[in-house]
C-alpha cells in the first residue's frame, strides 16, 4: 500500500472505457461514492500509448486497485500498461489488487485465450519488434488472473455484484486501518475516546476539538479516527493556527462534523 503520506485515494478503478464506462463501471463507481469510498476514475478517452503522469500519480497514491476485465480490455495498450503499473505498485508498495471478471471467463485472462487471445494476435503483429513488452503484458494478465477476485458469471443477479465488491473493499480498508493503528503507540485508546464523544446517540451536529502542543500527534490522531469511522462522518476539518491566521482544510465524509484545532 502507498505510505500514509502518499495516500490520495481508497480505490483506483482500471477499466476499458468502450466496454463498461457507461454500464457496469459507472454503477460500481456510483456505489463506491454512496459508501463514501474515495475513488479515482478516469472518464477521459484514453489516447496514445503512454500512461500520463497524473494517472501514474493516482495509481501510486491508491490503497486498492480494482481492475475490471471485459471483452476488449486486452485490445488496449493503454489498459495493459496501466495494469503493469498497478502490479509494480503491488510489488513495491504492497497495494491491494482486486480483479473483476465482467462477462468473461477468468481463464481467458489467465491464458490469453478467447478475446484476449485475439487481442494478442493483433499486438504480436503490430509490436513484433518488441517481444519483451508483449511478454510483460502476458505476465501481468496471468498474475492478476491468479489473484482472488470477482466473477460476474458466478454472482447472480448481476445487480448484486457492485455491493458484493464494496463490502469486500470496506473490510479490506478497515483491516488496513486497524493495522496502521497497531503501529501507532497509544493511538487506539485515544481513537476509542473520540468514538465515545462522536457517537453518543445524539442527532445533533457533533464537534470534537483536539488540543495540545505541537508534535504530539494531533493530526495523526484525527486522520486515523476519520479513516476508521469515515462512514459515519460528514466533514473532517483540519484547522491550523498560523500566527493570526487560521487555515482550514475540508474533507467531505457523511453524518457528523469532526473538528481539529492544532
């Protein structure tokens, strides 16, 4: 996973736009947003052969990558390069990678057969002088297809697929947050104290202030608390006093207000 200082998104969505942009992927993204899971999705038409620096930046800053494999995914060099980039982050940063096989046989991805085989026949003709690149793509597809994921043919009706994926994502995010807390001395107890203040049964807007001298971990405590309970918060405000000026950074979340004064 990207280090905490580099995390920008909970989830990065990789997909073949022509196949699923206006269908399954849009439904999945909408469901992620409803559950307040910070998601990066690129709706722009992907042109050219190279991944843009901004896209690489988004991949590297995501905790989890969801790869939606569809009929024509492998026909796009852009998608294949994006896949290689994602696996590099998995190897270097421990990023979680979750494949979704949408209306395709996972074995076609694993073995590059069927539509994936047809796509590679075209690639081998076009890039015959770049066998190393072709092999890199093949290795990436095989590696991801061997990971635990979701098969749309096995989850019926299809309407259940987005929510099934999201429940799994939420569990993985919670596990990651718990793991982070274990590495922060004394934070878990303080987070539980904040929880008792935030979730006191009141329906009123709740604000909790964290005060103390600089460098004792107030911002870390606020961020860890918001990560753990982000499904129940509406707004995280990090407020810093700089001389006579006050700077606030707002993070949209869900039900109550969390106020940090540093």
